C-alpha cells in the first residue's frame, strides 16, 4: 500500500501559523484592523515599542505599575465619584505626561473637572444629535484616514463649512470634543501625537463673534492643560485679515512649547511643503473625495456612540476639590452662599 510522505517544506507550510488578517485585503484595511485591536487593549504595535521606551519611558513593568497607581488614585480620591479605569483610557494621561504618575493623575483630575464645569462644551457627545450630525455632514471637522509622514493622526478643520447663523459655539465645541474623544484611545496617537490643519477660508465676522475673549481663554486653558493630547504641529492657512488679531490673541495664550509648534501659511501651496496633499481630501489635492471621508467618519462615530455617551457617567464632586485655577470662582461662589446662610 502506497503511503504519502510529506517533504520538510510541505510540513512547514502546513504547520505554519495562519495570519490573523486576510492577506487579500488592502494595506489600508489591514492597518485599520490592527488599530482597532490596539484601541481595545491600549498596546502599541511592536515597531513602535522602542520609540515609546526612548520618548516616553514606556516599558512593561513601568506601565503596569503606573496603571495600578492611577487606579488606586481614582479609588481613594475624595472627589472622584465615577471614572473609567480601563488601560486605553488611563494611558491617555500616562503617555501624554511621559509616565510621570503625579502629572498624569493631575491631568486626569483636571480633565474630569472641565467636563463637569463646562458640560455645554464637553458632554452629550451624540453623533445622532441633529445639530452635531449636520456639522459633521457639512465636513467642518475631519480626522483624516491616513496618517502623516511622522505617523501622526491629522485633524482637518474647514471653517467655511461651519454655519455660524445656525450653530453656536457650544455646538462647535461639542463637535471638537466628540472627534477628540473618538481619537484619544488610539495608542499610536497617544505616542506619536496629532497634527492639526486649520483651513480658515470662508471665515466670516459671525464666526469670529461666536467666541468671547474670555471663552477663548477658558477653552485654550482646557485644551493645553486638561486634555490628554500631544499636539505636535498646528497649521493655519487662508486666515482673512479680520481674523488675524483673534488668532494672534489665541496663540499668545499658549505655552512657549505650543507656540513654537504653530505655523501660519499664506496658501495651500505653502502648506503642502509641510503636509503631504496626498493624505488630504481630493478637494485639497488628495485622491479620496471629502464625501467618502465624511461617510467613514460617520460610521466610526456610530460604532462608538455608546462609548461617547457613557463618558457622561463619569463624575467628580467639584465642591470636594481643593481650590485651583479651574475651581477658584466656584469655591468663591460657594463661600459667598455659605456666608449668606450664616448671616
């Protein structure tokens, strides 16, 4: 009776580990699948782990220790009533602060505080809200599907696509907050940071009047001191003459480090020296139409809708916090009420 004998190469072929991802899919699809897995675990891909060790001191033992310490901080904090404790969420703060546990805990406290103090800007991040959905559909704010040459997530804003006659600054802020929250759990972005491209073409005076100077001051304080994002580069292009002063004022409020990362460009051609047009929508010189990018964003937002809405379950007792630059007015007001009650 004849027997079949497998040759060594055939043995290796039959017993070789099967790839987790279908080899027939495109490179973009493969990367999207990998990033979705990373988002669930908080783990960086192997090719970025050495960069993380050098740049932010991330090593397995330190990471596990830091996560344990942050969970202990949340559990024992007298003001934090409810907070996410999963690794992707806590790593937002640890990676932003390069594993300084005290600084990461402080930023977490501030993050919870601003969400509680300014719910009109940071809560009810529902992609099905008619106003938010209309702004997304118009293409005002869009995280680009492809990353830039440094591996950073690029966020494109187009001021001319925001209708200042229909929507106020609360709608604008909630759209920004929703997109930010969608991106913050991406491990690659936590390490490599973000590039912002702001196209101000189409800006009108009503856009400028949406925000008071005090609102601008508060929002920029929230962005740079309380939001766990590594802002690596911010580009502005097509600013009209009547908008120059407001942008100069806004930049003056930034830290020196962030000021150095802001660039102003006179034209799209000048911008293209720093941002590859190929990753931008077709309308900006790329290959993928803006409409297709918007549709993909809407799918992602709907996929993560429950997570976005669940953020509002987190709670911090503002009156139990120690007085700081965020809560000083709150404490002063509370003190006045207590004095009135005593009188």
